């Protein structure tokens, strides 16, 4: 009987680690995407940046972009604590990752990444300001 429980724990743990790795790579690729880089380059013109952890515009300060990226990656890694809870942890981890990846994306985030802010790096500060104000009214 102990062999069965040990096998279930090990399999659940390995699947959990795989899920965490998959989600971590997704977040890292999203942060390094050209759309994300263009969006932040445009927002920096007016003293803002897109916060990955808050899914909203944030005030640009010294190294705030780097700190936000680190916080987003650490959040994914800390979800790995659920991997040690065996099968219940695997179920919770799966629900958290799938919901954060497919269900929780805000309308603001979807519209911002589909806009000129994320696709055209040649926008003037005035145009960027106007677009950001339009998004803040949503």
C-alpha cells in the first residue's frame, strides 16, 4: 500500500513541476515578447510602464520594470509550493495556472495589447498619452 501512495505522490510531484515549468516559460516569453517591449517603450515616453503583476499601468521609477518582472517570475515559482501537497496540490496548481492563463486576463490587458501601444514603437508622447487616457476611462 505504501508503494502505491509513494508512486501517486511522485507522479503528482513530477506533473506539478512540469506545470510550473510550463507556466514559468509562458510568463518569461510574454515578458520578453516584442509586443510587451514595444508597449513599455511607448509608455516610458510618458513615465509609465505596464505592470505584469498588477495587469495595469504603473508609474515608472528607477528599475521598476525589472522589479516587476522579477516579482511576476517569483510568483510563478512560489506556486510550486503546491507541488509538495501531492494530488490535492496538483489539482489546486492546475486550477490556479489554467485560470490565470486563460480566464483571468482582463479586458484592459486584452485591449492594450491589441492596440497601437503594443505594435507601433514610433508613437509620439502625445499619442501615447491620449491612448493611455482612453484606456483609463474603460
